[in-house]
């Protein structure tokens, strides 16, 4: 960025000035559909971040790992005593979380994926099927 802009200057800039600053700052055109208030907030964050040294190194490494697919978001922990419900083809399936794994229709399973496979007849990610990770679709 060649010119010095204070975050307080953003409050008085019109849309054209904000768009010019965006292009100067990021080297790309403004993504379609961004409102002026959002442009101001985004630019303010970026200016402050650059002024204070940017994001922490550890966070940058985590973001890079996640973007490359090397770091996956862990599925939420479901503790024993928890209960999972999933409606599939008009039938509500109830899975109880026990210390040894999972209990479905009176039978113990070591993984949610095995239960999802038994319910659907297809290979599913169990955490995804039960809505613990991503979005399960029917």
C-alpha cells in the first residue's frame, strides 16, 4: 500500500474511494455484493492487522494447513450419555452414546459410520450423517 490511511479515514470515504483502497490494498477488484459498511470493517481490520504485524505466525500456519487440506476440523466430542437422533426415509433413528461406542436398536457399534451404513445401505461418514460434521443431506 503506497499511501497511509488511518482507520478513522474510512468513516468518511465514499464507495468509490473504498473500492480504490481495496484494489490498492489487496491488488484485486472488490468482490461483488459487498456493502459499504462491510468494506469499511474489512479494510479497517486489514489496515490494523498490517500496522500491528499481521496475524500471529501460529494462526497463519493453521490457516495454511486447513487450506491445503492437511488440517481437518475435529468432530465434536459426544460424551457417554448423549443421544443422537436422525430421521431417514420417514424413520427416526435413535443412537445412544455409551462408553464402549454407540448403541442402536439394541446392538453395540464401535463407530457412527457403521450405524450410518446399516441405516442407509451406503458408505457414509457417521459424524456427517448424524450432523456432527458438515451437513448431512437426505
